[in-house]
C-alpha cells in the first residue's frame, strides 16, 4: 500500500465511521449522538487535507489528516454545526470544540488525526501514514511535524515515540475533562526533512 492524496465523495461514509471509531470516545459527549455526528463529519471532511492508504481492492484502510491556514481535515464552520445540530446545539458544540483547538504554527506542520481501520491494525499502516505525513510536511518546507495525543491513548503515544516524536508540552483540561473524557493532551514533535 502506498499513500494517496484525498478521497472520493462515495468514501465519505466509511471515513466518517472510521473517524468516529477512533475519536468518538473523545468527542462523543460534545458531537453526539453518533448518527448526527457521522452526518456532520461526512459534510465537514476536506479531502485536500488528508492522505489515505487503500488495500489491494481500493478500500480505505487508513487516513491521516492535517491542518493548515487554509483549513483542516475536519473543518466546517459554525453554520455547518447549526445546520446539523440546530440553533442552540450548533453554537454550544462549536464553542466546546473550540476549547480543544490548537494554533496553527508557522514553523511546524500540524497533523490533525490518524485513523487505521480495526481490521487493518498491526499491518504497518499507521507507521506508513506517519512517514507520509512527515514527507508532506517536508515537501511543504516545514522542518517539524506536530500532533497532540490524549492521555487515554497510550498505544498511539507509544507509536509516535517509536517514530521519533518527542514531547513538546502538555495541556491539562481541568474541569473540561468531564466534558471530553480525558485529562490532558501531550504535544509531540518530530523533525522532518
């Protein structure tokens, strides 16, 4: 499998379901219920901010998103939130999610989520996606790649450390841990190029 840019319109439902499978525990209290979140995600995902891995039959088995000043893999605007969650629910959810936002820096390329299909785990897809996003960062002229990993995902953190990421800081959620279900996010950085 080799990485490719983006995805097609008909792949949106699978990618949204994979994304929810990976991040639903973290975002479920804010973006739920699941059925509504899946529709929102399908709408808000930007294929220009994603690299994908497909198996021999062409089915997506993994994806890594990124964020730039021009957008993010899962973007959208408050109007999108209102359309999917209503006049009250949309702004409330947008406000809560904004508390997790990290600044897009000039000197570090920002990774915005990595997903591997459950049936494809252990096949090196996560490693290949990390290498692909590091190459994307280098191709865009960045010397570092940045991501955030939550404390309740030690397997992901171990993968990042094996791939050369080092801790760059920690962000504690305080009382927001009750909203999002995790206590802190660790910023990790990898040199590229």
